[in-house]
């Protein structure tokens, strides 16, 4: 990729002759080299699963989580460069807090996803900044709108999903996601499917140790985003 992008990859605001923005492609590559994260939306909620690779046995198990709370009803899972993801996290939390102060209600997930996408896209337009080296999945649940899930990639593109994956085992995870009957399964059943998929796609040869992180936002959690209790899975 470096030979193709020579002279055209010095700035995020520059296009190559064939219409590519190499800085954005490099950011997407950083996500593809990261640990796998998946999100699945079923009939009564959304479940996140993350393969958090253990770089050292001396690290605390609770450090450097990749699942975060945005608001009471909104959760976020990230893949890619964790410091970049924390910047996106701070922005999303700020937007959610500002909306709650102004309207005394939780921010709609579609609106939050659009604002996050616009911000991430803004970092691909100027030569003095670089794109975020991370992708994020946002989820929410309410009795009025039901479960919702959106993914935003480094280019600032946002899509709504029933099931999505990001990270080094993205393609293999997508194959497994398509086998799950999301329209007829509950969150408590889906948690076990998500855990199973993470274990199936984990590469034991290259990455021996990992920690499984699971969270959900659903009817069973009273519409709050929280880590899944271990007794469930």
C-alpha cells in the first residue's frame, strides 16, 4: 500500500489519481489489526462481545476495557487504537450529557450516531489532523424505539445493523453472525451465541490469551447498558 500511496498519503485531505484517500485506508487497516468486537441486535435488545487480547500477565484484567457507557441507555464498543477511541468516547458522552441537560431526556441513538459520524468525518478533511484509527459500535434500547445499533468507521460512514463485526477476525465473525436467527432469539439466549462466536474466531496460534467482555442493553437490564452478569453465561 505504501508504494501505491507514495506522495499521496502525506495528508488526509489529498486524493490519489484513482480517487483514494490513503490516510483513511491506513486508519481502517489499524482497525483490522485490532482485537475482534461484535454486536448483535435481537428482538428485545443488543449484545456486545469483545476479544480483549492479554498483552502481559502483569496487567490488571479490568484495565483498558473496550466496552464503555455513554449514557444510561447507550453503550459503545470499540476496535482499533484505544487512545483514539477514548477521544470519540469523550465526544459522545459530551453530546449525550448536553442533550440530557437541555431536554431532560436521553439522546436518540440515531442522532448521536450522526454526530459521532460527522466528527470522525471531519478529521478526514484537513491536512493538520489525521483520521481516527478506530471504529465504534453504538447501541441503545427503549420501550418506544426498541433495540437500535449503529457502526461508525474511520471515514465517518454510519450504518444501522442487525449484526456487525470489526477487528482482525471480522470476515470469519460475519460468517458466524449470519447463522444466528436474530428475529426469534432473546438477549439471554444471544449472550451465549456471542460468547461462542468470540471463542470460535479467536486465533489460538497467534494470540493465546484473551479476556471475554460482554455487555447488553435490553428489556432484561431495564433498558440500561451494563456488563452481562457472569451467571448468565
